[in-house]
C-alpha cells in the first residue's frame, strides 16, 4: 500500500513539474537555447505568490490571475531587451545571458526576502482527502487539476490557433518559417513569455509545498533539465511523460529504499536513458520538436 501511495504522490507532484518543464522545453524548441534562468524564475513565481498571500491575503491559486500575466511580461521584456539584441554566437551568448539574468534575479530576491526559508502556508496545504488507506493531499489535487487546465490550454494554443501553427513552424524550421513571412522575433518573445508564466504557475505550487529561498533554484533547474533531457528537448509530450515517470520512480524508491536513494535514482534513470536513447524518450534526430 505504501508503494501505491508513492505512485499516486509521484503522479500528482509530476503534474506541476510538467508545467515547469514544458516552459523550458518550449523555449528550447523555438529558440534553441537552454533557459538556465528557469529555476530562479520558478522561485520568483513562488515569492510573488508568497508576497500576495502574506501581505494582501490573496489565495495563491487566485493570485495566478496576477502572477501569470506579470511573469509573461517579464519573459517578453527579457527577450526584447537581452536576447534579441544579440547578433553573434547567439546560442552561446543567450545561454550566458540567461545565466546572468538568473544570477541577478537571485541577488535581488536575497536582498528583498533575505536568505531565510519561507513557505506559503494556506489552510489547505496541510489538509488531505482520505479514500480507504490512501491519502490525497488537497494542495496536490488542486495543483494537478491546475496543471491539466494550463497544459490543455497550451496544447489548444499550439494546435488550434494560427499563432500555434506559426510557433510549430518556427520550432521545426525557423529559416523556412521566416521565408514565408512568420515573425520569428515575435514568436520567440511570446514563447519566452509563455515559458516564464508556466514557471510562475509551477512556482506557486512549489512555494506552497516546500520551504524555499533563492538558492532553491539550483536543485530545481537540475531536476528540470533532467526531465527535459529524459523526455527529449523540444517535446512537450516528452516533458509531461518524463515528469510523471521521474517523480513516480523517485517516490517509490524513497519508500522502498531511502529518500536519499530516491533523489539519486532520479539521475541514474537519466543516465540510463542517455546511454540507450540519447535524444530522449520523445526526441527525434531529424525533427526539432513534435
């Protein structure tokens, strides 16, 4: 029964990790850069939700109506002011730029909130629903439902709108997309905005289920990179599957063996996948994204 409980927890937690990983892999698919700032942007979203709840008593889920648009604008501004002006060695320089952005944001957060650990503790964070001997934490149920809604909206945007068709064209062949009149810069700016807003949504849940500070971003980005590599860079479906699989494996091993080995197994699975299928579960060698 403990193993079944671990599987359920892994699936529920994997839902909001999929949100954060989807933003990371989407940015890579369009811009071919790894957003090393994604971890600290998740933490920034967590701090925004924490501040709204602590000072204005706005529920974290309701606060998404504020944090999602705000973080979307942050992503758009980062692209137009820091990524777009890069002319030479754009991929490498973009990596360095995003690393620098993350470092600056981390310093600002430390200055404002100090290095003390905080957590957004609402009335339902420690509440749960029990069915038989299985326990379903309410915060995980709500966050999983939120992840389903947001990821469904993202898929609708990508596959049911003109913008989505243009974005997928940019992911598959940016040169050809530019030749047929697609504004790659506009697509890239909106994509980074979407990726950052998804980080904010994941950050809200992360900040409600974990004590955190600005330094929490390092563990987050390593986990998100592991998930994205496992699923295949540029694959949204891969990010979703990999998030759930990795979190389920980690939770099961933590229960059966130990929490320390649970975290270690997370990366051992990644190494195994890279040895057997270097492009990841859903990655393709000929197509940049699916």
